[in-house]
C-alpha cells in the first residue's frame, strides 16, 4: 500500500482557498499534505492552458477567481498557497527554534519582540496565523509604490519576510506535523513604517557596529554621524520619517558622553531630512524628540 501524507478534506481546503480569495489574496494549489506548489515546473511545461503563451509560474497563476479556484480544488486535497506579492501583502514569518540551533537561540516571536522594544514600538496587532511547525505569520498590507521582495534573517534571528517572489501556506492547510490556523482574524494593517525602514535599511559596516574603544570614541561618533546622515539623505518617501527618527536615536547616545554636540547632530540631521524631501518643521520636531528620547535612555559613560 502506498503511504500518503495526511491531508485536509477537500471541502475544507476549497473553503479556505475561497475565503482567502474573498479577502483579495491570490491563491494557488500546493501538493496535498505538503508546502510545495502543485503546479508543473518550467521544465515540465506542456505549453497549454495558462501556459499557452509561455510558461507561467505559481506567482502569475495565483488567482482570486472563485470559478478557477473551485475547478482546481475539486481535483484534489490541495493545500492553499498564497502568493504574497500579487496579493499586496508583506508577511512576517516567525519561525520556531530548530533542533540544530545552538542553545539560547531566540525563536522568531522573541526576536520580533526584541526588535519592537529596540524601536520603541509594540508588536503590531494584525491578521495572524499559527503555522504547522508552531511558528507565526503576521500579515501586513504592502506599502504603496514600492516593490518589496523576500528577506531571510534581515529583521532578526528566525524572522523572514515574504512579499514579491514569495508565498506562504494559508490557514486551513494541513502538513504531516500540524495545521495552519488563524489566531487573529482581523484585517491586515499596513506594514508599519519603522518595520519597512528596517527592511530597506542597509546594514552599517562592521566598523560602525563594533563597540568603540573609549579613546577612539570621538572618531567613531563622527563616522556614525556621517553614515547616519547619508542614510537619511538617501531615504525614500515611504521610510524617510522613520529613518530620520532612528538616526537621531542612534546618534543621541553620543551626546551625553560628549562625543558629539547636540547642535552639530541637529544641524546635520535637519539638512539630511531636507535633502530627503521632508519639511523643515517636520525635521526639527522629529529630531528634537528623538534626541530627547535617546539622551534620556543613554546616561553616558562613567567618567
Ligand atoms: Zn507552464
């Protein structure tokens, strides 16, 4: 007897696919009891149907059309793949700790909590599913006018994101080790600007992330000032506010230690904010409050 993986029931999977499509999410079939696409790959393309004008992969074939969905899902117990890019979603994927991880490695939920705390934010409440392996998927609507791709570990340990070029397994799907369930059914909220900025932020060079020796602190602070102002000046419209706030918070810690003067930081950041297209009063207010926050949270080096 052939062994088949445990699968969900066809009516349940069809209804999961239809309810995802009702939310405007583009779905496509995944293999029964599996998370790989059920659609043929490019090398096996028959050149017919959807592929009559050339092969189309799952991202292009994913649909919200209920008739096409009914047609596909009555043919088998397919899990539901959700193409995040065409659905206008950014999904933050929080993975559990894996058996091979060193002891003490944080899981994705813990990493996101830490990321939020560092940013002075709360963990966003949005549509959320629990994955078969015990991870979590947080759904956000993608920022308008930008095309985000996938990321792996950029936001933190065991945090991936899926947007264009990516998909997630939707609620209602079944794998051998469990099911995908909705744990927060609310509509996805827009991707917070600070998270968007973290995704698009270029990693500072190692020289800037290493802890400075006190004697070189001023030179280090000057380099940080140059790097942060360059980042702010180059920030795009969707992320420039938060990029400015983050830069001010990062630089503010050099003020109590005496490595940078407040007026110097304010002038540099205000000019960079103006260069990025922010209004002068917006810059001044954002920089002042972020510096106050940073100074209050960084008491300075002991003498
Ligand atoms: Zn094809």
